[in-house]
């Protein structure tokens, strides 16, 4: 689609700029891979979807404020629901709501910038997300548009950036995978062809399996009683079937699903070759963007972004881990913040 084409085009532009400013200008200097990839994806989303050139200070603000308000709203208030009524009593709750307001102010600035371009007649001729959003009849009030812009930014920048970062770390640990990828793309004319190669698709797929962007998975409310089947495996205790009642909330945690030995041999190993001829069970178990009507609406853009960035960097640079951070879970994602990579031109 034209949205994916625009995303790829912006990806290549922003990646070129990032390579010039970060890798090529500071040869021999490592970089914080999670922070840099998060910043890069934020720039790409901003330009591709919203026709907005985000500044360095806005990036720093957005990353900080998003983390604060997600931690309060998605974690603290779910564990302690009473906190939502303590805005005027508990400073950390008040700070969480202030962070939410700051993110909304950023979304207002993005929308105002687009409207300014429309008045001057310099907006994109393509159907960008903000153009569709601005002209949609689905939004009855201004605050609904603001919320939609903020939600798209929040949902898209960190999860995509962390997926790229995790994949680069795995490639640094598995040079044989990189060598095979380069052998496969030899003779292909450009980065767009690299990104569409089967080998690269397998690398990205394995990165999404081993390190799902959203570890908490997704939830669904059951629309009818579901009768599960009993498990009768030779040599193991059978599990009797049971009923999931209508109206129950079902949580599907991605990490144990994607690393289940029932579907993947040596599940903790980064092995893109497992996707050359996968079983139906392996195919069905992997759903990093969820499935059904409530799946990730931005998955095609996120996929285009991940493939474009990883394809170029893996083809042209060797990565070495200079410092490895500890695994930690933020509100939505699992990461190794504090991991520094050194890139060397091939």
C-alpha cells in the first residue's frame, strides 16, 4: 500500500541520517542500542505518519513522559485501582497525570503543525495517517483526535524500537546468521530488495518470537462458553478439559507462548532457520501483533520499519556488544536498556 511505501521511504531517509550522525561520524564509539533505536523509530513514525519533524528535545520529553504515565496508568492503577482517585494526595499519581497531559500537548502540536501546512498548501499529497484522521467523520470532538494521535505514537515507537534493538543484539551474538543473510542477498540491487528477502524475513520473525515487543500479550473477553479439549500426551499426565465461561477475560502472555517447547525446538535459541519450513503449530503460536478484529492496526507500518532498518544495518555493519545491560520489564516491553553496541563497516 502507499502507506507502507511511504514508511519505507522515510525509513531509508531517517536511517541514512542516523548512520551519518551516529555511526559514521563517531567511528569506534559504541552507542546505546535501545535508546538510539527508540529515538530513530520515533522520528520515522513522526515523519511518515504525521508529516512532522520531531526535535531532539521533544524526543527526550516524549520518551520520559510516556514512561512515567504508562507506569502509573497501566501498572500502578491496575494493581492499586484506588490510586486513580488520589491525584491531589499522592505526588507520584499527580506526576503521572501531568505526564499524560504533556504527551497530549505534544499530540496537539503535531496536529497544529499539520493544519498549518494545509493552510499553506504544503501538506503531503499522499493519504498520510494524520490527513485521514483530520478529515474523518469518526471523531466527534477535538480531544478524540488528540487521543488518537497520542495513542498511535505511544503504541508504535517503543515497541518497534525495542524489536529492532533486540534483533541487532542477537545478530551481534550470531555472526553465522549474518554471514548467511549476506550470502543470500548477494546480487540483489538495493536495500529494498534486501528487506524483502526470505532470509531477512526469517531473521525478523525469529526476533519477534524470541523477544516479543509487548510481553504482556493481549486480552480478550470470551463471547460464548468455550469447552477446551483434554490433553493426552504419551508419558505425561493428561489435563482434563474445562469450560471458559462467556464473559471471562482471557489473557494471552506472549513470552511463554512464543518460547513453548511444544511448538519450537530449543526455544530459547535465536535460530531463523526454524522458519524455513515451520509446522502449523509453530505458525499458529506466533502472533506478535495479535489476531482478529482487535489486532495491531499499525502492524504493516511497524513491519516495514523493522525490515527496512534491520536489512540495511545487517548488510553493511558488523555489531559487537561492548556493554550488556540487565533484562528489565517496563510497563509494556521487555528490554536490556544500557546495552551498548559497536558498529563496524563491512
